[in-house]
C-alpha cells in the first residue's frame, strides 16, 4: 500500500505530465506557416504567421523537466540513500530508471529542436525571379515530443512505484545486525 505522500507525488507528476502533453499537442497544431508576399518593388519575401508554437513547446519542455525533477528528487535519483532490497522490484526500478531517462532526453530534444526551428524564420528578399524558400518546421516534431512525454510519464511513475516497493523491502543481510555481538562464550 502506497503512503499518502507517494500518492500525492504520483498524482502531481501525472498532472504536470498531462499539462506538458497538452502543450506539446497545442504546439504541433499551432506551428508557424508561411506565404510569399511582394513588396512595393515587386521583390518577393516570406511572411510568417504567429510564433505561439515556440512558447507552447518551451512550456511543454519546462513542464516535463519539472515532473522529472520531482520524481528524481523524491527517489534521490536512485543513487543516493540506502540500498534497495533485492528482488524483482529493484530490477524493474533499475530498468525503468534507465528507460525513463532515455525517453525524457528524447522528448526534451524533440521539444527543444521544434521550438528553436519554429522560431527561426528566413525573412529575406529574393532578388532573382524565383520564389524564396519559406522554410517552416516539419510536421510531427512536436507530435513526437508529445508521444515521448507519454512514454516518460508511464516510465517515471512505474519507476517510482517499483523504487518504493524495493525501498520498503526486506532488510539487507548486512543491515540485520548493526553492532558487535557481546554475548557469553562458554
């Protein structure tokens, strides 16, 4: 049975991850688009619409980072504190810890790359007769980030549950007797 503080942590992390997912999906829907316009001298240039997807992507990035920090702070990042008890929970905690970090890094890279690329606009006047290349963010970058946010959410929550089970497991053999035995030797 999970303690109330563990339940509150899991609910809080879930809510933050849902917010990050919603922001990433909104960023995917609101990516910048461009069209070609002419100035008074009939030179062609790119005109981009709003840049809100960049802010939404950064918001998703920060939200996902906050949830990851909460889980890692609550579990002491798996490397500090007392050793975990042996068993399946410890094995799953190790596997999920590694998987959680891999999916987190992939999600953060997708969100950061999408935000940076969406903010970059090629606004130039083309002196030739050809139309300028109005580059925009490829469809699916924020969507991939959103998918990896879901994977990170599942892995981090399962990691914390397995970590909590392994932490509350049976004591390790060297922890049973902490002192020097001072009995009678007859």
